[in-house]
């Protein structure tokens, strides 16, 4: 009696597990395709001093921890870009990896080599970044970013 019940349970469960795996694979593929494009669009806008991309892709609850450990939000970031307080002259991304946690969450890590100023202070150097994306209303938004300056060897 136990064997038929177990076989029936397995025959119902295995297809559901396969379907869930396919759904997660599709979600990872979506994130891996969309997010690097968003990151590049964001960078291109920053290089032009254009805050419109930040306005579109930063979540209202966005939290940024800069390489000096200072924490700010979306409004401060956009204000810094608009006012020229944050001025990025050049930036090159490398080693970008996107890891989809599920269909609505992804973590991006990458390295950048930047030349620029913030509040008149030189912020040029090499950095490691982590951006956390959440899919809200069918579109990806950055909810958390954190940067770490890479020490010169």
C-alpha cells in the first residue's frame, strides 16, 4: 500500500520540481541579460552628468554605502549628479557577474577603474561594487549599492 502512494507522490512532485527549475533558469537568464545593460546605461548617464537614468532605476528605498562608509539614499545621489557634486570623467567596468537569487532578486558584483571628483575631492581609483536589484512592477531597480576602494599593492 505504501509503495503505490509513494510512487504517485513522486510522479506528481517531480514534474513540479522540474518546472520550478526551468522557471529559476529563465529568471536567471532574464537577470543576466537585462542587468548588465542597465549597469552600462547607468554608467553612460553618470559620465554625462545625466540623473534621469538614476531616477528611473534607483528604488525609492535605495541605500548607497560609499567607499568611505557614508550612507545616502536616492534623493541625495540624484542631487549630487544634477548639481555636479559627483563628477565622473571616466569609468571602466570589468569582471561583472550577475547572480539571480530568484525571479525578482539579483546581486551584481563588478570592478571599476574610475576618474572623478566628489565635493571637489579626487575619488579616482579602482573599486569593487555590489548592487542588489529587485524586480518591481516588472522592471529591475537597484535597492542597495556598496563600494569598496581597492588598496594599491
